């Protein structure tokens, strides 16, 4: 389909007997154009017959718009972030915008500068790594932006994740989940960093139902082990999901803290270990061997990064694996041939190129 260049406008104008400017304003739906309905129909019919359509990129450029938004994120594999991307894509498309995502592996300040240079219509920032001063500098430069799941002093353009999901009362939400899924194991995380406060929160979460596991990180933000707290909670019969485990030493102190006869989960963050450039296979294998010696524990593969991890976890003998929506979506690729993957990849390239509106020749 050809774009509506100046030459194409002249062809339609000649066929319909109107001025080229009338053709251009009709095709672009100029609200101020006064034109008879039969003339408008004649112009649109001619454009359709000649297989012409307006150059949207040029029209937006003239209006000072790119119809493109930039989304800056901190983690592709976090299920909450995946949901944010999905929701942003749907809403952007509905409003006629393209969405370009800048992930954690990129130089984000450089990419944001590129977004600004290209006059993108706005930025969505879901990243806690960018300094407040940097974000405030963007605001002072009158860059349209909204923060997601983050607050910066003296800035009101933000959305908190709880607001996105309608969750304003965590305990009320937790009670609703337990009531909805009484036969499924559910993990709820403590919010405090103080171990004394963690203890109180854990007891409260435990009281919500027998199927509740309380998520406790293996260390606090100052690096102190929570093994004594885990031991205390386990002695109370509270089921625990110990998270953020990245070393064999942490696996050992975790299982040693569990009381006999209790049910617990040991969550090893395999993907985050792999993100450091280290092959996590041996870490997983040793964890499997250790946990097998403790009937009160199940091993969970956390921070899943790719579909292959599901098969690796199964092969290595891991009991549970958490899989974010982005990976679940990719399960439809299982069984495809390499040739099919190659073809779908180049078709994706073609789609992106068309959406960009850019040309070389």
C-alpha cells in the first residue's frame, strides 16, 4: 500500500476534480474542513481504488507528535513488571500509541536521552535504580513522565502497584485470596526488615489459613541472617517460604532451622545467580541433595528466566518452580522446529520495521 505523498494527492485531485489541499485535508480527517458529503465520499473512494493511505508519521510530525511512548523497567522477569508491560502495551495501542521498552541490560539514562532526542510523547519509568535527582531533572526540563511503583519528593505523577491492582489493604487482600483458594498453598511476604516486626507479621499471616506459607528472606537488608527467626517461627508450627537464597551455606542454615514435622519451602534464586555470569547448575544440584535429606522442606526454583529453566528444574529434581506470565506465554513455542523459530523471528523483524515507519532506500 502506497503512502499519500504529494504526487499521490495530485492524482486523486485530478480524478475527483478538487484541489490537492482538499484531498489532503479529507484523507487526514481535518475537522475544520467544510466539504459536501458526496465530494468526501468521491475522494475516499478514489484513494481506496488507488490503494493510497495517509503518511501517519509525517502527519504526527507536523502536529509535533510521534505517537510513541518509552517505558523504562528494572526487571523483565518480575511478574509484576511483566504485568505492567502488558497493561501499558494494551492501553498504548488502544490510544493509538507505540510502546518501546528499555530493559535493565541497557544504559538507561542514555536510552532516555535518546527517547527525548526523538521527541517521544512521554515516558513511563518503573525503575528504582535511577537517582531521584535525575528524575527531577527530567521534570524540570518539562519531559512528560509518570513513575510506576515509585515516589520522588516534590513529584506528583506516580502510580503505585497496589493502586494498579486495586489492592489498598494487604491483609484484606490476603484474606480474600485464602478464601478463594482454600485448597492451594499460598505464600504471603512479610514487609518489615526488623526481625521482631517480622515475627509479629508472620504470626498474623499464619493465622489466615493452614494453607498459608509465610515468606521470610534469608537475610535482612543489613546482611544479617534470619535463621534464628526462622527457627523460632518453625517451632511455632508456622509454614515458611524462605526466599532470596543464593548460596549453599544459606540452604544449609535454612533447612537446619526447620522443626521436624513442619512444611516449608526453600526458594533458591537461580536466575539471579545466573545473572552474575555464573553457571547455577552445581548450586541447584547441591541444593537438591541437601533438601532431600529434610522431609520438612521442598525446594523451589525462583527467578525463572526462560522456558528451558522449567525443563532444567525437572531434570535436576527440583520440587517447585515459579514461572512468570512472560515465560508461560512462551510455552506455546515448545516443540517448534529451529526453522520455524527462524521464520517467526524474521517476521517479527518485518513487523517492527513497518511499525517504525523508517526506511533506508
